[in-house]
């Protein structure tokens, strides 16, 4: 549950779906949250909040994460609407 984020339920579902996609690709690549955070120049605890769907990433940060994961921003945003 995302408490106090200021996002409505639909927005929270979208953030969570993107977060789940990022996490799945990170795990598939074998990176820890800590190493991923270092590679994208983000505080580890902030990065953890990203993967929990608690943070709304900028387009440039999505691009940076995609580059580290060897994929495209479009692939990071490719998820099922039912997620």
C-alpha cells in the first residue's frame, strides 16, 4: 500500500507496474539494489522506493536505468495493464 504519496489508485497501479518491471529486469541481470543504485547515481534507499513504486521517475532517469539494464525505456514501460 502506498500511503501518503498523493497519487490516486490508477496512478499507484501504474507506478507499481513500472517498478515491478524495473525490478524484474534488474534481478534478471543479476544486479543488487545497491549496485544498481550506484550505477544510476541514486541513493540506495531512494532506489528501493523506486522499486516499490513509491517514486515517480523522470524520463531521463528512466533512460539511465534502461541503459544500465541494456534495454530501452520502451521496454521498461512494457507491462500488462492488468498488473
